[in-house]
């Protein structure tokens, strides 16, 4: 059986390595079962759909909604590769789970809208399943309402045509959706523990996600949060595909 792959979209090597470990641990996989491909350094290989049976895409300090003229060559190349992945997954050619920054790339690639209208503060947020989410193969076993971690400056204003809304909240109404049977996308981060998230916060504390002086207060909220449900999505993804 072909392995799964973590596709890295983070230029910060330490944060990327930690994110890979968070995905691998949450999915209960060893290194041979979850490979790593760095899209910051290398293009998505042409044979990705046969090389890997599925992919998970993490976060990034990049923003999809930034003007194209303001994006670096690395960001444009990286987003083009993830767009190919989204199109292939939407048509059933490979399984993919896009998270945080990844949901923005998938949304735009498939004809939806990404907007700055739905940012969320760094830290815990409450997410509620829709009726379709309760019936979904990956989300259906979760609690109806659960705590997840967010930190983003943009969100989905309009889902791609044919997408099914799986989870929502008031601050950012599109928290998760599915396209077809093999493409999933979440705005929240399903992979980190509270400790791993606070370590990531330290890397990005001066990047405008939160006031640097609020680090200790927000970190305390993160460490106190119950995060039982989001990782179950990843375990279900690894089992299903």
C-alpha cells in the first residue's frame, strides 16, 4: 500500500518539523507510513497521485487572499501545486485533507471565495457539526460541539460549488467541508496538542496573529483546553484512506 504524505507549506524549518510530528502522532503512524514533502523547497511531484494514497496539508504564514503581486515566487509555486492536489482530490483521484492555510488554497482552486472577513484569534474556539457533519464518515463520530485551535487572518467566504459544510461556528462559519468523497478541508488545526500549539505560537509571536505581550495569557488558555476531538478526524482519515 502506498504511504500517506505530509505536505509542508511552512518556510520555518523548526515549525514545519514540529507540525509533521504533530500530524504523525495524531494519526498514529510511523515515519514510513507518513512521508514528508517540503513544498517550500520542491515542487509537488507529477506522480503524486500514484506515489501517495493521500496527503495532509498543514498551515503557513502565507495568506491566500494576499494580492498576487505581493506573493513570493515560492508562495505562487507552492499554491499552484496545492491547487493541482485539490483538483485531483475533488475528482476522486487521491485523498487529501487541507487544514488552516490549506483550506484557503483548496477553496480558491475549486472556485470558492477566500476573504479577510472571517479571521479568528489565536487559541481555543468552539466548533459545531452540521447535520451533514454528523453523518460524515470522518466527522460523524465526533461530539456535536467540540474545542479546536485556530490562528488565521482569512477564511472561506463562499465554499466551492458542490461542497458539503461539515462544521461551523459564529466567528468563521466555514470550519470544515468535504468535496466529493476524498477531499476534506478544515479551518481549525486538527493536529497539535496544546503544548505543541504553544511552541508554534512562540515561533510566530511577532507575525500579527496576536499581540506578543499576550503570549502567556493565550498559552494558558490553550494548555487548559480539552482537545480530544480534532485528532480523531486525522485518525479517521488515516484509516479510511
